[in-house]
C-alpha cells in the first residue's frame, strides 16, 4: 500500500463513532440529523423520478427500479395524468419522510392509480417478473427455496460494478474507504419470504438507506428463490447502480460533512 493510501486509511479508522449518540437523541433532533444525509440523495432520486438531466437515459431502463414505481413512471411518460399525480404525491412524501409536519398522504392517488390499472399492472408483472406471477413455473418447492448460488451471484454483481470504488467483501458486508468514513453495503434475507433487502450505510454516523433509493425512491429488494432469475436481478441492478454511484458517492460525502458539522455543534 502506498504511503498516501496508508495515511488516508488511517484517517478513516480514526474518525469517531457517533452512532450511539445519534440513536440517543430525541425524535426531533434525530430526524433533523437524518435529513442532512438524506437530502443530497433525495435530489438524485427526485431527478430520476422526473427523468431530469443527467438521468434522461433512464426513461428506457427498467433495471434498478421497483416494479410498482417503474410501472407508474412508464404510464406517466405515456401521458397518464393520474400516474403523474401519483408520482408527484409520492415524491413529495419521500422528500418529507423525516419532516412529519410537512407530510402529505399519497395513498389516495396511489390507490386510485393502481386500482384503475390493476389488470395492466398484473400483465406487466407477468411479462417482466414472471416468478412473482402465479403459474406452473412459479409454484412448487423451488418457490420457497433460496437459489444455491445466491452469494456468488451477489458478490460478483457488487464487486464487478462497485469494486472500482474500493468495495471489498467482508464476512457480512462489503466495505469501502473511498470517503472519509467507511461506507458499507449490508443485506438481510427475509425469514418468512424469499426477499433480500440491501442497504448502503455509514455505520459511524448511524446512517442507513435502502440501496434502491436513488432510483426514484425505490427499496432495493431482491427475490432470491430458485425460480427468480437471481443472477439477472443482481447483475442488471448493480450495472445501473454502478453508473450513478459517482453521484451517490458525492451525495454521501456532502451528507457526511453536513452531519459532522451538526455533531460538532451538538455532541458536546
């Protein structure tokens, strides 16, 4: 390891862990603190939801997006006014998730849209996510058994697309020292369902966000049963995630700096 790299790595290691202090904060200040890291990522997610520059190319990309969000955005692009109203309300809600006083319910527009387009949405799922659609190929014991190559597929997808940003595999996470504090990718496999939630975290700042968030506030969950085409799910998602990760990294850095400044004034 080069001397400069060793010094930078040492700086990452010396940063104070504020996570216990963060979680000891009362609700109001803690939400204020969380927003400092969330707001730069919100800017990316909102631009993606409206396909604003530099994310216009995502108009024709399904990978990365949650199925419900992608279906709604496709209908909005086609001129469906109700879809656009549901999108606008959803974006506003997500922007103010940690600002309860400004929250606006999206349930009416969302429910109305998916009630109206229920049959079309089911056809969309059948065409693009067939393992979620009831049928002869999505029943039986394989539906509730994890893909035996799950870990290999996941490792390969993450490292092939994010290895350039310093991510390396640890026992229960991927870790990078690309910024002034370690950033990690963690995952949790559902105990009662064949789903896997993946998060991007800055542990020493108590920060965690679902990995699909930049894609119009998505979740970043993956089906991992033997019938779910797991390798394709991981590869397609992380290929698109790798393209926008420089923006995500810059947003994380901005959020870290804002949180550290806030902690300097507060954690005395």
